[in-house]
């Protein structure tokens, strides 16, 4: 009974009686596994040399011994497949340490570029400015404890208006950041999918399936949720710090003398 096996896993070829290699729908070579391995110009030999690092010459020598000693084809073929499996899978690359600025710039570009990120940042500026205005109004209110300048209803009305605008600006900043994050995640996922679908066959031969699935699961999850949360925290806290330092400098200008050495120590240590 004839069995047809269509595969890109070259470690299984030694178990086949006849091997047929195709490229773009055209037949490029045909023969037994031993014959194709013995031919240095064959496509099978090229794939083995590309996927097995530094073992192509040893494999060719072992296959010549197979052709001379036909009484042991299975033993020699199994040893070749065993060594091929050991060197077939490439080592996964990992970056350790702080994330470089270029990575964040790519994320910003995927989200829509500098223009859209400016709108997001402007939403945070409005939110922080509203909080600053609220604190300033409370300070102005408490300075008029006897309500000599304005009535109590006037102060309450302005404070109520600032409380409403806090909710509005918070919603605006959250909506703009969410839209920016969705656009970035969609663009990065699309680029990742296109790269995988257009990858050469050797990529799937040397990359475990679990590693590919991890890119589409854990990494995309980090972009969708974790990175957006961290960006929200960074933008809001950085503006809060700048606002606090600016307020202190406005009230106590001599504090500016200590800002530079303190900033130097903070970023250096």
C-alpha cells in the first residue's frame, strides 16, 4: 500500500523509500534518501547543510559510507538523523537589561506616529493641569475663610465644575491612550503575522512551534495590557513630578539651586 508523506521536516526523510523535492510547484529532484545525500549538489544536501551547523561535511562522509556499505543503511541513517536533530533547533535570542529607546520609538510609530502620541500626551497635560487648578482653587478658597470676596456658593460652584472636568479629562486621556495602544497592538500583530507567513521554510525547520506561539500569546498580551498600563503610569507620574517641581520653584526659587545636583545624583545612582 502506497503512502504519501508531505512534510518540511527533513529528519523524517531517511524513513522514506523515495524522496521527491518540489520548489514552487515544480519537481527539482527525485531519488532515495541515500542517493540524494551522496550528491553534494542536491537540494536535500543543501537543506541539511543549512539547518545543521558545522556538520555538513561529516554528514556527507557518513552518507558515502552508507553507499559503500549497503548492509547497514538503517544504522547510518539513524545516526545522521540523531545528529541533525541535535543541531537543527536554533537557540532563542533574548535581550537582558533595560529596554532601548528604539523599541519605544517603534511602538510609538506602530501606534500612529508622533502626531497621535501628541494628542495622547495633550490629554494627560489637561488632566494634570485640571488637578493643579483644583489645588490652586482650594488654596484660594481657604484664604477667604470669612467669605468677604465671594460667597460660599460661588466657591462650591467652581469646585464642582473642576470636579466634573477632572472626570471628563480623565476619560479623554484614557480613551486616547486605549486607542493608541489598540492601533499599536494591531499594527505589531499584523507585522508579526506577515513575517511568519512569509518566512522561509528553513525558519520553521529550526524554530519550535511553541516559540512561535509564545510570540502570538505572551508577547502580544504584554503589548495589549502591560505596556499600556506602564505607559499610563509613566506619563501621568512624570507630569505630576514636573508640576510639583515647577510649583516648588515658583514658591521657593532657591530650591532650583538644589534641583541640578539632586537630579544628577538621581540619574547617576
